[in-house]
């Protein structure tokens, strides 16, 4: 059992070592909107969020300032016919390859989702999270990957990382 717990402890300590003070201003609905419109000038405000497209995929971002939360989502398919094998594979991906994005089910739909506290969210975290969410939706049924880290020596990792790099480049000027 210890051999399974030690890698988790190591990952947790690496994550807390990266928790440095945030030099960026707090993320707000308005700042989030500026970033989203830089990524898709045709984005549409929608209630407490935005609807837009990244690389041909519809994205919905919802904010809740009172709860200090943000959720970015990409619909994948109806959840009604998911098999136990599908669910198991998605849970495995949530553990190792989906990264900051997650597979989730709500209102009868399977979603790729990136969920984060709103105010401490940094611009590049948000952009990377969007890219990972689109990749998780795109690779459903195949790689089940957020695309930022890939094990193995194939071509998939570089192809999926390409979207995140392109989005980060668009966000440089903000």
C-alpha cells in the first residue's frame, strides 16, 4: 500500500511548492471576459458567463462571484448511454491524464470541465485549463487526455499541446 501512497505524497508536495504568491490582479468576471474575447472575438456574454468557440469546440464559462468560483465546460455527448467501461476509463483519466480538466456529468450531458476558484485564477492557468478542457472533450473515446503532459513517445502529446501553446500565445498581449 505504501508504494501507492508515496507517489501521491510526492505529487502533493510538488504542488504546494508551486503555490507562490500571485503577482497578478485578482481574476474577475470583467478580466475573464477580456481574456475570452482575446481568444475568440466573437464570444458572447451569457448571464454570469460567456459562450465562445475554441478550435471549433463550443465552450461555456460560468462564474459565481459570491462563491468565488469559475467553471469552463465543453459538452461531449449525452450521458444516457455511457457504459460502466466508459465511466471507469473516464475516472482513470481524471486521475492521471485529464490533468486540470475533468470528465463530469450534469443534466444528462457528459462534459469536459475545468473548475477553479475565480479570484486566484491566473491568466495562463485559465488559458491552459481551457486548452486542456477542449483536449479532454476532443480525445474522449481515444486518449482521454488534457494534452499538456503525455506519457510515451508518440505524436499525440505534441499535437494536443499545440492548442494550449497557441492559446497561451494569443493571451500574451493581454
